C-alpha cells in the first residue's frame, strides 16, 4: 500500500493522478472537510463540474458508485468507496471573501480558494479557473420545503475515507478546509494516498 501523505491544517496541495490510479482521501481525526478539484492533465480548460455531475446524477448527495463529470460531460472520477456518505458539491471553496461575509469577527484567511490557487499555480491554473469543489466530508443539509441550506459539522469520524478512481490523467487539487463552521469549529489535517491502477 502506498504511503499516506499529510495536508496540514488550513493548507492545500496539488498533484498528478494517472488514469486508473485510486485516490483515497482520509479524515484522520474526524469532522474535517477536504475540498477536491480535478482538471484534465492534457487540457486544464476541462475541469470537474458540479452542474454537470448533479444534473446527470439527479441528486445532490453523491457516494459509492457515483461519477464526477467535467464541464465537457466526460467522467473524471468515480467514487469507489465511501465510509461517510455525506459530502457537498454545491458550495464554493472558502476564501478571504467568505471570511469577510460569514466571519467578520475573525482574522480573514485565504481559505481553500487561496490554498488551491497557490497549489495549482505550478500547473498553469489561475484563480479564475477554480470552480466549485467536491467538498469531501462537508455536511450541508437542505430544507426540502424552503431550499434553505445550512453548514453543519461533518458526520465523518476519525479514519473515515472516500476513494476515487481516475478515469483519465488528472491534475488534482486537495485541501484541509479553513472555514470554522465547515469543520465543527476546529482545524485538523487531511491525509491521502494514491494507490496504483488495478
């Protein structure tokens, strides 16, 4: 089994994921969100798409067996294993603006957006290319009558994970989220490992 990599709290990373490889995102301590992006490694104008994915899935909560599509309707990732079953694909990565809007009494942080911009810069991906991320472990219940949403602490426990199989060569961005409400009021690392193609 491949070595586990650590994303320190409130930071992010980016890496290549080859077609067929498996990415396992792990919440080592529980109640910690990880924002995930995926770009076609051969053409970074093709990127993971919340709108396409939710449209084709016909649901907003994705789990084992579901596919994550690109803005060109190609499958980028398949969820192969999920011990949590509650993730978000609606909300944008947190940012300085998020902190000014929701946490005016707290020191602003560049958040997942800023961390993703920095991590993806070596691949030529700029800020305006950052879309809605697949927010692993994020708990966003929605009122069926009003459509109002809330951000609650994740239901993930220590050691929970979600595993994705790459359907093509990808550049992946991954964070340990920085927004207080998303993570039960505290900030923790995220672990991940890349497993070889079967």
